[in-house]
C-alpha cells in the first residue's frame, strides 16, 4: 500500500515537472526549455531540501509543529547578508564569489547548530532548552539585522533586502551546481539513516537503550538539517511554513511515520507543491511571485490548526 502511494506521488511529481517545462512554450523553444530546465533543477533541490530538513528536525525534536527556523537559521542567514553589506558595501558584496559566499553560509549555519547543541552535550540538557536557545538566537539575529538596516546606506540596504524574502520566481541558478552536491550528499546520508531515524523518534531513553549514541547522532542530524536549510535559503530565500506544510501533507498521504516511506513521500510532496504551484502561477496564470505568498499563508493556517489540535508526538 505504501509503495503504491509513493509511486502515485512520483507520477504526479513527474507530471508537474513536465507541465512546468511545457506550459506556455513560445519563441525559441530550445532556449526556453534550457532556461526552464535549470530553474526546474533548482526548484526540485529546494523542495527536497526543505522537506527532508523538516522531517529530520521534527523527528529529532519529537514535535510535529516545529520547523528548522525555530533554531534561528533563517534569521542568521538574513543577519549574515546584512552584515556583509554593512562591512563590504553594496559593490563589495555584489562582487563576492557566490560559491565562496555560499560555502561560508553553510559553515556558519552548521556552526550555529553545533553551538546550540553544546549545552545539551556537556550538561545533558533536554531538547526543550535547546529549542528555547534557538528562539532566543533568532530574536537576537533579527534585532541585529534591524539595527544594521538602520545604519547602512538606503541604496545598499536594497541589495541586502532582496535576500530577505522568499522568491520562487527568481532562484539563484548560479549556485545550482554547488547546491546540488550538498543536497545529493545530504539525501544519501538521510536515506542511509532512515532506520536510525525510526529509533530516534522513540526518544532519548528508548534510543539509547536500543544502542543509539544519542548525543552524537542528534548532533550529526542537526548539522545535516543546517546544511539543507542553507541550500534552500541560498537558492530562494527564507521560507517559514513551507516545510511544515509539506511534512504535514506527506505524513497524511504516507499513512505512516516510518521514515523509509515518510522521507520519499515528503520529498515528492515538496516537489509537487513547489514545481506544480510554480507551473500554475507562473506559466498558467502569469503571476509567479504569488506562489511564495500562498504557500506561507496556507502553511501558517496549517501551523495554527496543528497548534490548536495539539498535534504532537
């Protein structure tokens, strides 16, 4: 039964990708297909990265209403962009090697994840305190970003402001190759750890009793989440509720919490929502910028409903 559902999702995902490439073709067909194929590859990466990072993060925290943004990763990304513009100026920021900047962002986000884990690793604090530290860091980074926004030149502020909002219509295709390597490596690691994730979902005591080194495993998983968040944020910008929406849909479609089924279901659902929605809004309705707003609005409603229903593991 689960295999049929995954196959059905795969067929729908392929149909969405074909629709994205084929709807509204005109002019130089080969040139348009090439542009769309590059953008499609970026959208697929973003959908997979956000879906897997959310599922892994929710498994580690044991809570279905949390997303990686609770760790302050999105806020750190925005603060980093603003800080670089403040230190280097708009021209200096624009001339930075995008690959080098992307690598630095990944390392910075991974360092934040490790820093949040240090109290738990050394003092054996519970996960709730780690999540609270993430909330505090997020508020801190947003406050620092707002402070820098008031100090820099308005023209330079416009340069950093472009990275502050999610845009599925203007993906960073210049980072596609590097991001693909990171995403592929993360997908392989997550898939190989699918049975470990099933054990981690049981909680720290049960997982330790079954032979899992809890602290080391959780640290590695959260570092992996940070890398996937860095990929999605660098390509399209920060997204708050897309992962929550995809994870909630995937769990209900898959009908199970076993990660051998849930992980591919979430990845395929992310592709369907993102690529299918972009095909509809951009090529069908001619308003590609609307998709991010719709996803955040629907995702926010899903978050409120799950919060009211007490959806928790």
